[in-house]
């Protein structure tokens, strides 16, 4: 499909852009352009692609997304390379997960190549929005929603795919070397058979109250337990977890449909195995977590995701009190694996798995 390029009457002046790039924060500044692709079942599906100014969109008040929440999204980064180029990390995995989410939410799939081409087009256009500060990247947010105007519970027949981009620095404002996690006992994130494995807005809306509870308790993030037995550790609001033990084994919760299959998670499983660690995808309970940390069998816990990369969990707090993991700061495995991943993403280490796509 050809992308129609629409003119931009008033891009952000370069001085203001340079200012924004000095300290971009996370998700508060946006580049000048966006991609929009329209879907209409009656017009043969995906039919019009534009690359134009980033601007407000008009929606009919009966647009299905506003009532029945047919919405999915992805999150990925374009990384500045050591040689000054730009690269994506495993973007085809985001394209695939986007379509997995689409199927779960009864939405049309977007051809993988069209997903990737939209990213190439936007990044080429807004290349001067990539921050150069350490840890900085251009965060890409592809999303799709039901735009058809009707009331009634059925899959919509019209959708919009939109891609926007945001220059970002570090995810955690505190820049803390380790995060403190709140164990939610009152709320769960996803039930078996639900939408936990899909990247759909409702999952995140449901996490806001428990996340607010975490903040109230002086924590950075909430960790969810399974919805049935309320004992198995699932994931954080936006990150997967790994537990590192003193016998060289590592556990990460299995993909049973209630957690998001993280691309960082999948990459870490490979990288940790390359380090000779015995990584197992199996259930791990909150009680065992506390016991292993207290007895010293558990050395480290790390959280991982595109936004915050690899972040050590230092302290865990819940209604039954607190416990500390290892020294409460970043452990050796966490630091090593984070550095290894970041080096691959930046083009500073050899990409032996074909994970990096140069732009
Ligand atoms: C709920 C949830 N879990 C895990 C992740 C980590 O996934 P990834 O490594 O693909 O960014 C994310 C972020 O996308 C998320 O939103």
C-alpha cells in the first residue's frame, strides 16, 4: 500500500524541539507526524494510508471504541546506534503480538509488513526527534480502535490504525537503582480465559486503582497475583518478572494466557540461558518468594519490559509486611543481563540472534 504524504503547516520549531529532547521524560512530548491507516470491511479492509501532521482526530460520539472498548496497542523503541544510525529491536514480534491482540478483541489483523512499513515511514520523517541522552530513544506507539458509529455489542466494521512517536528518557522518574513493589491482594489483573495476554486498554484501566494503592503505600509498582488462587505471581502493571536463585536457576511465570508475553521476557530467557543459567517457565508463589528471599536462596528479582528495560526489584511490600531481596539494590545477574541487552539494542554488541532491524 502506498502512503500518501500530507504537508505539515506548522512543525515544532527546532529550538523548542531541542529543548524537549534535552529532558524528554516519558510520554509527554510527541513528534510532528503520525501515520493513519483506515479499515472498512465494506471497502475491502485496509484501504488508505497517510503520513501527515500529528493532530487531534474526530470521532463520532457513537464510535464503538468509546462504548465497547475495542482497542489495542503496542510499545516499542527506535534506538540510536553507536554508529549514529537507528534500529528497532525485534519489531516483527510487536507486529505479531499486535495481531494476537487483534484476534482476541475481534478486530481485523494488520498485515505485518504494513505495520513495519508504517514504522519505517514515521521514523524516517521524524528522525530529528530521537534524543541522544543516555537511555534515550524514540518510543513508538502503534494502536488500533473501532471507529464505526453504532450502539450494540458486536465487532465493529470500521477501524483506524494510528502510529505516533514520543522521544523518551528513563521510565522511572526517581531514577532509583531498584524499585519497591506492592503486592495487590484486593485486585487482580486478568482471569483465565480473559484478555490478560492481549495488549488492550482495558487491562491498563483495571490496573490504575491497584497502582494508585501501590503509590499510596510508598511503592513504585504493583505486582498482581493470579485471579483463581491468589497466590501465584503473575506480572507488574507493565513488566514481566524473573527470579534468580543461588543455585544458578531462574524462574519466570509461564504464559498461560493471563500475562502479557513480553518481548523483553522472551529475549532475556535466551540471554540468561546463554549465560549458563537454568531458566524455567513455571509458577512461583508469593509465599515462596518471601521464604526464598528471607532464607537467602533467592538472590535477585528483576522486572523487564520495553519501557524500563531491566529493573531490579529491591523491596516487596504487602498487607503482611515487607521483605528485601538480596542487598535491596541491583544484583550481578540483573546488571549483567541488562548491559548485554542494552548493548545489543544499541549496536554495541554482536547481534547473534538477528534481533536488530536497522532503519
Ligand atoms: C502488562 C505488561 N507486561 C509486560 C510488558 C513487557 O512487554 P515487552 O517486553 O514486550 O515490552 C508490558 C509492556 O509492554 C506490559 O504492558
